[in-house]
């Protein structure tokens, strides 16, 4: 069968056809559509597997790991920075290994279309010493996902699929194969060693190290690593960047090309390419991951290795066909980029957004006092960093606002304010608030409760309104300083007084500004994802 699929959807369908029993994840561009597409198929009655959002990526990874330990195939998806959050279980799961196939789909965002950095997840795969598959197109995204489950079960190890934005979000025809009905595996023979006490961890780490030779052979033999030897000019290209190379060289068949899609880096094939060529250009979407390993500390004697490290290609942003043509010494194409004729549109909060009223209350309440420290977080509300509010000085990682505010308050600064969205708070702000409550830190936390994960497309919030208040009180915040309000323009006078009072309080205050995102109604009307 053929289906027109985005890269994310191809991974999702590949996982469903590989017989997963559960899909787990936390939203984040460009990975969100992986789980959303499985949820859509659950709603359409095509499958009844469990496919619900988790509280954060660490929890999602642990849920998938639990399903795998119990013998079921599981997919877990997240954006690149999400893997920082999930790094703890991820790294140690390489030691325990998997029972039912465990596949982690991570989507990187070169060019930072919607991210705070552009880290390259292949390093995480190498760090954990697990296999990584990097599709160059939607078909490979589907095929590799299916293969990843087989490999994971066969070698008892998690496998990573690394996507990038352009692949995640573009569509192509995908030829699918008949689905398999994966029956759950029995308890693994070595399950007692999953308890990573030092005595077990040492054994498991030895197992992981022993496995490296097998993984090297796997990558060497993989059909996703294909070598074509022609003339003395070589190109080593990974993943999606293969498309830019093909477009740049057109029908010129004189180049020798090694296309890498399966890691660990296939050293034997690289050796063949390098031995055959005088010069090699490395084209990678992301960091110079293979290039660094190839160039080593001293470079390769007698060989001209070019790429991001010598400036032939830029180290930042996405690859393009013209960048590759330039690096190959080919003339630029006569194109008129669409951007030239499209006026820039700075991002802004929607008209009628509840966050606008909350930031107005905050800045008005603080207008006559000392300049506050505004610690911010990630979500639609990050736009409050811009005029007219100018009420955010930091946005580093999810949940960071509360921790940073504690730090500033602990060294004696005042007033100190943290603003954080509901989903971000539940993702990773809560643990910091426990400490702030314990020490009654002199700061004010504003929870922007709009009942949705708005920035990533309006996923369901895990707690809102009364539930959110209960969570906050349950974390130990003094009930007298947990304030609930609706940031409606008609309630401005009473609300601004509440803000002034709590900002003046010497100790911890939490204000929950609760009003749904204007898109919440639309989302509520849509059918809810079922889960088994
Ligand atoms: C570790 C990590 N995971 C996921 C994301 C993607 N992301 C950005 S903001 C956000 C949540 C926004 O929801 P909320 O805090 O409720 O604010 P809202 O957008 O609704 O105002 C997510 C999931 C991210 N930036 N970092
Ligand atoms: S999507 Fe919702 S939360 Fe985001 S800016 Fe628009 S109204 Fe505000």
C-alpha cells in the first residue's frame, strides 16, 4: 500500500506496523506529530494501543522502558532537548537493555525553527553506545522504524531514530508492508540484572562494551549505509543531507558517494571511500559528527577532508542545496528565494490571549517599585519578553524559571518573579517549587494556567484550575499565599491589587492566573484520544 506521509507520520506508522503495544512522548516541535499521528489512528479505530502524552520526556522514556521490560514493543518520541530531560533513564537503559523492542524517535531542529538550541542527538546515541538510524526520506523513516524494533529485540538494546525538522514535517509517498502482530515476549532471562546496583551495573556495562563489535558489524553490513565508488572526488553524506547532495550534483555520476544512515559510524566503508578518493566533502545535517571522527586530531595524511570544520560548509543552521554546490565549487543556481518578496512577521501573542492580561497585571503592579528580576520559561508566554511587556529576561530550558528565581532570591535579590506555563510547571517546575516552599523563598511565582499545552499545538493539560491549586498546595506552599484569579479585563482592579499584595509579601507566593487559551474550545470540541 502507498500512503502520503510526513516523516513523523512515517515513524508512527512504522512503529504501529512493527506491532507496538504502547506509544509514549511529550510534545515538542518537530517531534509532536509522531504521537499525534498514532493518537489520530487510535481515534479512527485503526488501533487500540495506549498513546497518551506523558508529564515530561523522562517519564515518557521510563514508561516505554517499563513496557519493554514487560516484553512489549514500545515507541517513545520527543524533540532533541527533550532527550536532555530523559537522559538519565536513557543512558542507563543502554546498560539494562531492552526486552520488547524499544525505539526512541528524536527529532532535531537544525536552524532552531522552534527550539532554544540545535544540538545533534547522534552524540547521545554514541554517548549511550546504542545503534542510531538516520533516515534520508519518509520511506526510510518507515523502513528504519520497523527494522529498529527487530534490531532492538534481537540485540536487547534500545535503538534511536534521529529525524530533523525538514524530514519530520515534509510529505512523500511511502510504500508500506503488511503489519506484524508482535506477541509479548516472556520475562527476559537476565531481568535480575536490571537492578543497576554496582554489582549488576558493572556486568551490564561489560555486556554493552562487548556488544560494540556486533554493532560495528551491523552498521557495516546495513543497507542503509551505501557506498558507490566512481571518481576521485568523494562525498560522505548522512541522513536528510543526501537530498541536498543529489540535487546539487544532478546527473553528474563522477562523484564517489558514501551515504550513511546507520550508526555506529561504519568505519570500514569510510576507509574504502577515503582510500579511493583524494578529497572528501562531508555533508551532515547538524554537527560535524562524522567529520570530527574522520578528521581526528591530526587529519588524514595525504587526504583533503572538507566540511564544517574547515569552513567549506557552515556549522550553524540547516543545509541547503546551494551550500553544497558552493562547497563543491559548482555555480549557484539562478533562483529567486521566496523570502525576498515576503515581508517579515515578528511573532506575537494572539489577540485576546489570556497571557496578555496576566503580564499587564504583573508589569502594572510592579511599575512603581524597584526593577524586578523576571525569570521566564518556555511556551507562548515567552513572547512577553518582547514589547510592550518586557517582562521576561530568561528562557533557558523547561522549568528553569523557578530554579533561577530561587537562586537570585537566595543571594538576596528582590523583587524576584518567575512566570511559567501550566504544562511547563507540571513538566519540571514542580520539583523546584518543593524546595522554594520548604525554604519559604522570598519570591513570586506566576503560573499561567491556560488549560492547554498551547505552544505545541494545544495538547491536553494534565492539571488546570482547582486541580492545579491542589497540586501547588500539595507541594507545601503556604495556603495563605496560593492565589487563584481569572485574568479578565473586567476584573483588572481587584486582580492588580492581589498582584501587589503577593509581590509585597516577604516569602513565597504563587499566583495561578487561570483563563483558557482562546483556542481551547476548538480543541475541546475535537474527539479525545482513546487509550487502552
Ligand atoms: C524539554 C522540552 N520539551 C518540550 C519542549 C517543547 N515545548 C516548548 S513550550 C512547551 C510547553 C508549553 O506549554 P505551557 O507551559 O502550558 O505554555 P503555553 O504555550 O500553553 O502558554 C513545550 C512542550 C521544549 N522546548 N523543551
Ligand atoms: S495559542 Fe493560546 S496561549 Fe498561545 S498565544 Fe494564542 S491565545 Fe495565547
